[in-house]
């Protein structure tokens, strides 16, 4: 490849990288909007999934009353929000509508960029297929979101099912990591990576534990389990085996449906992750180059994440229904830091996965 061709490829990669990072930033905002939607109890305000016509909110008072009548038929209104009037409904409708609108905008940004770079032949051949897969997964994420919402529109449900909330959340984080990996391929030169099998395996294990922890974070949110044990370092006065930890009639469902068990596992995984990530960061700091310079990021983020988790639990005592307060701010920051920690570990995995150099004779 000539110097001119190399320069052209470099410029193409920079443009594609910027496009991916815009999509990454929009996805982070989308997940944050999902958190606001959940914390404000807005997720069940729109009872239909209209991909095209749903992009516009009601445009007149008659349309608002029609949408409000649909909401009145939901279990959430009949069992929880019977005192809501149209102005209350407009507030929760806005957050769910904006959450869905932002998802549509992400789709437009990715689709427009993909077509543009494809026509301009600025893609390297090896990333076209993975990007097509990304579009499919993005569409599937929208379907998973609707399946989640539908679970709160039936029977006596006043919120979405925690397991479906967890699925929706972890799917979004998977897409986030998927995009970030491609961005790293375009922005980090091979010379800045190292081939360290031990640290690579450790990063994989930590990401696996962190994924489980994020799932339990979503279960905590779905069950509103913070208030079930708004104490620390104990769980309602117990450090090891708090009352209600295991219900015999629940069996293995204790691990996803029992609030105290969910709370207990979430805390235990937090302590484990803190130890693992601090150990990983210390080991990475003894390496060289970019890995060494960025080894402190996961350690700082996990410390902040643990502290935010503690303060979020303690502040849950002051939750006021249909009001945004300290707990909601902390919960939102806790979720955001969890996302950043995941991305930091994905970066560590990438930096430790360099190509092994052949030994010279």
C-alpha cells in the first residue's frame, strides 16, 4: 500500500470512528433516558407500539384525551395512579415518548452513516458484516423493549416485569460494548496493544462478573429492592444471612424474584468486583504503554460505583412517590457509572488482546 493510500485509509477510519462515537454517545444518552423513564414511572404511559406514527406526540387536546383514555385502561392507572389528571399523564408520556424518539434518531444516525460510508467506499471490508449484524441487533432491542412494556399492561401489573427490564438493559449494554469495540479497532493502533494472555483472561472474567452484576442492578431497579434493605453495611441488621434471604416455596426463583436475595447478591458481587478490578488495575499498571497509562480508569470507576451504590441504598429511605429527589439522582449516576465501568473494562480487554509477535530466530 502506498503512502497516499495509507493516508486515505487513515482519514476514512477517522471519519467512521467519529460516526461510531456519535452513535455510542447517543446510546449512552438513550440508556440514561431509559433510567429516567423507569424512575419517573413513565414506561407504561404509551400503550401501543407504532414505529412510524408514534414518532409524533398528540397534537391537540382531543388527541391527548384519547391517549389518556388508553392509559386509564392499564393496571398501573387503575391500581396505582387513579389520582392522575391529564397534566400528570402528559409528564410521564413525555419521557416515554422522548425515550422512543431518541431510539428512532439513533437508528437514523446509524442508517444514514452506514449508507454514506458504504457508497463512498470508506468501510474496510472486514467491518461491513458486523455492522449489518449491529443493525439487526438494534432492531431486536426495540422489539425487546416493547415486550418489556407489554409485560406491564396485563393483569394486575403496575410495573414492567423485572426480568424483562433486566433483559432490555443488558441487551442495550451489549450493543454499547459492540459499538465501542469497533471504535477501538479504528482508533487504537496495533503498536499500542499488548499480548498479555493472563490479563486478557482476567478482563474477560471481570466483564462476565460485571455483566451479572449489571443484570442484578436491573433486577434491583425492577423490584424496587433498595427500600427492602435501606441500610449499610448490614442488610436490615444482618451481615451474613438476613431474614427472608431464602423462601423455600420460591426455589431457584429466589435469585430473581426475592428482593432480599437480589439485594444480597448485588452487594456481594459489588464487593467481589471491587477486589477483582483493583487487582487487575494494579497488574495492568505494571505493564507498559497505553495499557499502563489507562490502568487507573477501572479502579477509579469501580470505587465511585461502590460509593454511589451505598449512598443510593441509604437515600432510598427518602423516596417520595412521583417526585424526583436525591435517590433518583444517585440511582441515575449509579447506572451511568456502571456503563462507563463496563466500557473501561472493554477497553482493557482490547488493549490486552494484541497480536502475538513471532519470535526471531
